[in-house]
C-alpha cells in the first residue's frame, strides 16, 4: 500500500467520523436556551424605586448555577429581569430554581410590588409568583 493511498483512507475515515459524531452531538444538544422572565409591577413607582425592588431579586437569582446572562430594566411602574441559562439547563428546573430564589428575596419587599415569573421558551408556560 502506498503512502498516498493510506493518507486518503485516513482522511476519509476522519471526515466520516466527524460527520457521525457531529450528527450524534446535534441530536443531544438542546436547540434553545432556557430563558425566564421576572416581571415586577409596582404601580405609581418611579424607575429608581422599581430598580430598588429589582436589585435584591437579581442578586438572589444570580446565585443559581448555569446562568449565561442576566439583564435588568426598569421604567415607571414596572421592571424586568431576563435570565438566560446555559444550553444544558432544563427549563423546568430553571423555573423551580428562579421561583425558589424569588421566595428567598421576597422578604422586605413592598407589598404593592407584584412579582410574576414566566418561561420564555417555545412552551410559553406562565407561572405567577404569588406575593
């Protein structure tokens, strides 16, 4: 067997192996990230006051493992925390962990501030966190 024939066979074997493992990997990888939204409704509160409610919630939520990104925004009367998890995080476990952290952070928040928690993946299941 010549060197060129051996080289071609090895290259073909490597190419086919990469395709097979790539296909297997694609089937096992989730197609989207688990994303949760925490919405705070605080009627008549200005943006800075809403942010004072969001800060302890965000600090507590940031203790959850496998978070890819957290973003927070506020405006008059409302605020949002968007939590985007790593690809390997299950949306159901993410929802439970976020709700558990909201329960911990709830201490000392104004009663007028209403907190809602939503799943933002394709299922669009909504969960209200009752305060």
